[in-house]
């Protein structure tokens, strides 16, 4: 289990990874974690859910919008396995 400080660092690292992705990239939170060189198996379900929410909020504050509309019909799935589209508003 990660501390709040560790989760903040992880979120920051993931948002930095989002900044490197081309506008229109489709990816999941788990895919983003793996792309950043981390293992999704080190997180529990609650942490993965928190990360999904945290990256959306932090990315938005930096001009990156995560468009989840493609996954709206799949709400029965956990958010960290739902695909979103990166919309980089500062690119």
C-alpha cells in the first residue's frame, strides 16, 4: 500500500507521461502506468481507482483533458481499465 505522498508522486509521473502522448491517443490508466515503466500489480484496486481520478484532475489543471465518452456504455467496468482519449489542449 502506497502513502499519500507516494501516490502524489505517481500521479505526477503519470501526468508527465500524458504530456508526451500525441493528442488523440487512446489508452487506459493501466496502460499509462505500464507505459511509465511501473507494474500495475503493485497497486491494489482502490489505489488504481484513486489514480484514475487523480490523473484526470491533475491533467485537467495542466491543460490536458481525458475524454471518457468512448467508455460511457461500459460503466460496469472499473475505471482503470476503461479507455480514454487524451485531448492535449496546450499542444
